[in-house]
C-alpha cells in the first residue's frame, strides 16, 4: 500500500513554531482535488524547504471525495481550507489567496513537488526590483511514481542562456504572445499588490464558467498585461511536474476527456482574450488571443461531432497553428474528425503527431 510521506514530528513542530513566531514573508497556496496519492509528498516538499524565509502554508481542498482532506489535516502547520462546493482550480486558488497574509504568493498544484531552495530563490527574485510582479523558473518532469522522465525543458532551451534582464523581458513577452516556453503552474509566484489582485479576483469570479478554466495563464496574462511591471526568471530546476493520467491538459484518450480538457482550454483563452481587450493591448496580441480561443472552440466542436462548425473555426485559426508550428498536427486532427468522427480521434490520440502543446 502506498505510504503517504509526512514531515517528522520534530521537524514539523520546529516549522510550525518558526512560522508562528515570525510574520510570513511569503504565502504558499496549494490546491488539491482528489489527490490522496500525491498531496502528502507535495506538502512535505514545502515544509522541508531549507534556508526559506518565514512562510505560511495554505491548502485548499476543493471538496475532495477521497482521503485528501484527512491527509492535509494531518499537517498541523498547514492551514486547511475546504471549499463549500467543487468549483475548479481557478476558484480554489482564489479562495487560498484570499486567506493569505503575505504580499508574495507562491502557487503549488497538489500533485507536483518543489525542489530544495524553491522558496528562497523565488523570493530572492522579487528583490531584483520593486516592479517585479511575477517570477517563474525551470522544471523537470516525473511520472506518477515520481521517476524522472527524459523530456526537454522548453524554459531552459529558450531562457537558460539569457541574462536576468533579457530573460525576464522574454518571460513577459512569452506570456503575452501565449508561447509555450514559459512554465507557470507550480513555478508561478506573484506579488499581490502589483498584480491588482482584487480586480483580478472580481474578473475571475465574473467569468461565464470559472469552474472549467485554468488558473495560471489568466492570472499570469493579467499581470503581464499591466503597465510598468516586470517578470523574472530563475534558471534553476525548482520543481518537478508530475505527469499522470488525470492531469495532462492534452489528454484526448476518450471523447469525454477531450471535451473536458479542450473546454477548459477554450475558456482559458476566452478569458485571456477578454483581458487583452480590457487592457487595450496591441492588435497583434489581441489577434493571438482571439485566434487561440477560436482554435480551442473548434477543437471542442470536432470532439463533439460538430464537423462543419469545427472546420469553419479551424480555418479561421490556421494562421495561429502555422505560427505555433502545429498546422500539420491540427490539420490531421480536423481531417480525421470530419471524415471519421471523434471516436476515431481518440484511437490515435497517443500518436506522436497528435501530441504537442496540449491544445
């Protein structure tokens, strides 16, 4: 039987005492839904951080139906927050940040792991200047059992050789251009005051379907679209992203999973397109956001069997697919969907040419 890791009692008591006696300089917000196999190890990776500034740990249980809540409550130093109903990761994150005492917020998904030094390095990156509003860093990949996966790191390829100023500028540009070399999720930290958090929370709560929307990209895009803010990149592998059957956003192994994941992608891009409009961003950036949303809508349509509508939507998003070098993959997806139907698509979802950005 899988043994859920816990922090030794002596270390646990020291950690709780340390953070009780000092005001936290950073708030760690962890979101969890039915992650009983992973959440204990995730929390351990936070509480075992060495050389970290004083921090608080807030864990949001989005109405899990497994043993996740029991495991979380076993960590006395974690503040346990249970949502009144299952509302999705975006609303869970909002609930956690609302409980936070610190201006600097670090996010962690309950199935990922932080490396030693993550908190210290992230907080230090904010010290580079008063306008640094967002920090991200490099990562590695692990499987469900925690074993390393040999997979290239796009952040390292694109950002690893740049100096701090150029890397930060490219992170911000990459977010606004929706490029795949910026990693967010459990690598994302932000300064709440510079992010205009209250306005973002109101925006997110007012979305048509916030339950089915990813949390990291709308928030990062919101921040990057603000004037006079900077991003920072730490060229260190500071977290392990776990790939397993329930968390891969590009999972199209069944029609139901494909519709679910592409619906979340569609809602996320539609939220981003709204932000681009609200911030009056340059037309080129608006076009990228709008075409990303159009492509995601067409992907939902092809898996729902709306063939003509899907083809029409894909035609409008072809410039984006060409820019992202996914035109061949998407053309194949829509051709198979139109000719053979969505069930045929699920049978070839694991083929290399159907993999990619997850959208």
